[in-house]
């Protein structure tokens, strides 16, 4: 089986984000949706809009986000729009909150937990997608990267509850944990099926906190920044980021690894690989 290509640079600059995208040799055509993490109010670690400005402009994209399923400043459209403004996303970009006008259903093929994935209705407007992910830890998923950003990230508020609850929104915080991780992989597959070869992925491995950008009070980073990675395969991309952390000489990596392993975070990658979302086998191309 042919290995997926994952490009890697240790230099974390806005210009290098554009350069690594060019390495993919992908032309994102039509209306381009650029998925970011808007950052919960109070979070200090999310990657700011000024950092993403060059790449969003380069692809002539619209920044896209969805509402959350938990209490905070992003669970309702009016609050989320205000936060997008407060965090300066609207200063630099056209911004589209995908589920502000409802949701659409994507069929889950051969799923164990989900039959439908509920995503923001406005996703229909976009011909191609650029998924910009801040790779970091996560209180439930163990880590957050490309797979989370196209599953939980593109789901409507209701869709997020469905994924967390492994098919039952009433079990949003009580579902079997591995079933939740597998549900993320199932939701991710619907996005791959939906746009197939019209999705590019970039992960920035920086501000390496064990907590997600969805946390209003996140722990400070415990590791030094590693770099930027890009691929057309989100499974290979997330696996490569995980491997760089495990192979790091950084003294803080044990804390980060404990977060991944205590939540069985690798299982999302394992199951996504099994579903055919992508491959864990990759060639790392550093430049």
C-alpha cells in the first residue's frame, strides 16, 4: 500500500504555512471554506487570526466554524458571532458560522455508532475545504488535530452532542469512551466522502497544552513548539504529529503523552484507519 505523504517544517511562520500548503500541489477550487478553531473566551493558546491571515488570503477562503454543545461563549449563534468579532476573526476575514441557519444530514456508511452526521447547513456552500488545525491535547479526546476538526469541528451543536454521545445526544458526557472516539472517526469519514479529494489539511504543532482551545481555562503549554505539518490524509497527518511528540527529547512530553494515553486518544486514529478515512502509514518529508 502506498504511503501517504506528510510534509513537515520546523519553522512556524505565516509564510511557512503557505509554503507547506504549496508542497501539497493541490488546487482548492470554487468557494473555499477554511475551518479554524475560533478559541473559547479566556483561552490563551488558540492560534490567532493574524497567524492564519496569509494562508486564508492565499486560497481566497472564507473562515468557517460551528456552534458548540457545551456552556460557554460559543454555544449560541449570537454569542459565538460576538466572540468571533472579539477574537478579531472578522477583522481579517469573511466568517461563516455554518449552523447559524440549521444543519444538514450526512449518511454514515457502515457505522457502529452513528447513522447520520449532522453538520452546519452552510457547508453546502463550499466546493473545497482547507482544514487548519492547532494540534494540542484534549480533556476527552486525548489530543485534538485534523480528525477532530472535521468531525466535532464541522458538526452542528446538535451534531456534536450526537458524536459525544456515540449516537445518543442524551449521553453527551456519559457514553462509553471508546465509542465516542470511534464516533469521531465515523463523522470524519462522512466529511472525506462528502468532499473526497477537495480537502487539504494543515496541523500546527505549537502551544502544546494538554488542554484544548475549547477550554476557557487551559493549562499552559508543557512542551516546546515542534512545527507545521500538511497532508491530504488526516489520519497520516495526526499520526505523524503523535509520532513527533513521542520521539521528542522535550522533558515535558511525558505530561502530554499521559493525556493522550489516559484518554486512549490513539484509538481515534486506529479506527479512522480501519474505516478508510486515511492511512497510518506515511512518508515524512521535511524541508
